[in-house]
């Protein structure tokens, strides 16, 4: 059976997102920025936003522990959109090509609910997706199998082997594989285009 539905991750696949993009403006010392992102505002800490915790609630314990970095911690929310810089090279073209062929397009993203409207409004390509499941709105976060099951239900209940899931995180791909999805570990748009052709979607 060939894939008939494409299910995309957003950050790192469609949208270019990097906290370092913002914090390189805030810190003049690269080593200090690296320490801040690896030990204070870490990706594990940020995952709580993806799970639905508000930025203010998540920031409060960090500010109490690191009061000298209060402004930098608050910038994670206050300057959120400065972490973004357009779309990943080639990905927007592939989404447009799939849409032009009438391929059912969906997205499943670990993303805070609090900032989702800003992100959606900044990227017109996101309107090509029939539905986008945002982790912060569900309280579930990839790679939890439950968010994949929820996504299938919202897509109308297709069999996982009808769906090509595209993500840049190996652990998310591993969960999707275990659930029976067809998968593509995204590294660049050229590799994704090859997979889309092999799957008969392009």
C-alpha cells in the first residue's frame, strides 16, 4: 500500500526555529549564551510549554533561582518570534506541490498554545494544511503515542500505513514507526522529495 496522506512536523521541517537565533542578539558572549541555553532555558524546560504550561508559570521557578537572568528568561516569551526565520529551504515548495495534487495535508507539532496564533499568522504556507494538531492545545507532546493516536482520529481515522509522517527528531520517528506509520526522518528537502516520489505522493 502506498501513502495517500502526508503528516508534517513544523519546526525544523517547515519552519526554521532556533532559540539561539534570539539569544545571540541578547548575549555578547557566545559561551555565556551556550551555558544559558544548556543549563537554564533548556529544551527540556521548553517542553513544558509544548505540553500546555504557560510561559509565565514555567519562567517563575527559573527567575527565582537565577534572578540575574530574569530579563533573558522572560525574553523566551516576550521575543518569541525572533527565534523564527522563514521556512526551511525547499519545504514550502514541496508542500505547495502536494497541495496542488490534492494530497491530504496535516501537521503535528510540538508547539506552545500560547504563541500558536502568532506563528500561524506569520506563515501563510500553514493554511495549506487541513488541520494542525498543536501539542500545547492537547496537553500531549511527541513522542507520546497518545498524540499520534489523537492525530489519526482528527484525520478521520486512516490506517497508519496510509500516512507518511515527516519529522526531524529520531525519537518521534521511532514512535511513529512502532505505531505503523510510514516515516521519513527529515534532513533536507532534497531527501524528502525523493521519499515523496517513492511513496507516490509526487
